[in-house]
């Protein structure tokens, strides 16, 4: 349930109202925006009489939220959330960021790739140290040594890093290393103990959509993280599994505006995993940008044919630089204020 508070209410009146709700055993979430202040009421609100609340002087309107996701719901928090990724990098609410780097951290080539993607305009460095591989016989990543390399490159280039955490028991290691953004991969999209564990931290979480996850299930996964207290969640559409076999996944570009409609959380697109082939990554990146994504995640490798994982979908640094120039032009078109004729 949400209560819209009149903008004539004083801070004391608002605090009194919040106390009144909390005294009845509910949790609250106050979202103060320029236009309106929303008090979200969490718990079994069937026992609250909305007419009683509406009879209070400071309350404009009371609405039941019918969707099962509350904290992620835009009704709860009408303005876009902006997530602070560290190193001065903000995402969401008009802040567009590109995360780029290799699928796997492999060694010294990381610095070379990181320098190239930064020079092309990427603001966040990606690289997997703990890799979720379909086969247990393929490279599983460098593990802790990979995290160290990633953190060194991030420090050298003054860029936040994003890297995948697969096991709730590793979350503390990621915190100790100072990882800026913890990625939850598609294969762990509904690993509820993992979602809860990252939810207990304040580190931003990049939550990828599961391969067979509906948009509502995706939002409920975000709700798991947020219900533990961590509201720094960034959503990532990375393609879903369909009957199509010509691409690795099917990029659900629709999900970008649909998510923007339903949630205040930043939404990014990952055209690399969505398509699976280098030749399709750039067109899909342009589509996501044009659809209003708050950012992109793109895999880049200096020598794709030798990559430990996902070489088939990697852009070379030159291709990435070309993509970044075109993405900037698309952003200009999407964000332009055009006067009506
Ligand atoms: C990755 O980012 O390398 C990755 C494994 O992504 P996803 O979980 O989307 O497949
Ligand atoms: Mn990958």
C-alpha cells in the first residue's frame, strides 16, 4: 500500500504519520520527490482501512499495490533511482554508463583491454573471476587472483569494477577485496540465498535476468535483494531462451521500456550474451540504447580467438570504439528535446 502525502505536510507531520503506521507493526519506506512524497507501507496491509488514512489531513491519496514487488515498484518510488557505483560513476535517472571488458579475467591482457575500453568511453570495467560455465571441464576462471587483477586495473584507471559472485560464501571475499558492483549472473538469477546474501550488503548489485525468467519473476528477484536492505540494484536484460537457434539468446528489447514503466531501478542491456556472435553485438547495443537503457554491458577482448570464454561474442577494442561513437549519437537522438511542430 502507498500513501501519497500532500506537499503542504511539514516534516513533523510526516514523521508522526510514519510513527503511527510503524506502531501498528508495519515497515515503511519514505520516498521524497520533487512532486510528491510517497510513504510505502509494507506488511499485511489488508487490515488497514484506506479510508481512515485518506481522512487524515496530510494524506492526498491511498492506493493498494497489486503487484507482488513492492520496493522495486515505481508506484512506491516514482522517481528513477540513481545508483552510485563508486569512483564518481552514477547510473540511472539520465546517467548512462557502459561496462566493458573481457568475459573472463585471464592475466596481464586485462590492463591492455581496460585501457582501451576506458579510452573509448567505458566508465565501468567488467571481468569474470569466478565463471559459471555450462561444463565443469572448461575454464572456471582465475578465482581470487582474478579479483586482485581486476581491482588493480580498476585502481590504475580509476574505474569501478563489476564481477560475478556465484556463491553466498564468497560474498565476504568480494567485500574484502572492495569490488564495486557484484554481478548476479543469469544462471543464479533465482538463487534466493545468494540474492539475500548480497542484499545484506550496501554494495551495488548488477542483477541479470534469468534465461527463462518473466519480467515479474525478474522483479521479484530484485525484491529479494531489496527486502534485505540493499536498494542499490541495477537490472540487466541479457537475452532469454526461445525457440530461435540462430542466436545464443533472444534479446528482449521490449523488457527495457517495460521495466522502466514498472520499476524505478536502472536498467541496462547486455547485447553480448543476448546475441552470442560478434557480428550482432553492435546492432543489439544500438537497439538497447535507442530503447532507453541506462547503460550497456559489452564484452571486449584484445584477441577474441584466444579468449578463455565467450570469444565468439567479443568485440575487439577497435569495434568497441566504433560502437561507442555511434551509441553517443543514438543517445543524443533519444535524449533530445524536440519541439512539437
Ligand atoms: C557474463 O557476464 O560473463 C555472464 C556469464 O553473463 P550471463 O550470466 O548473463 O550469462
Ligand atoms: Mn561472458
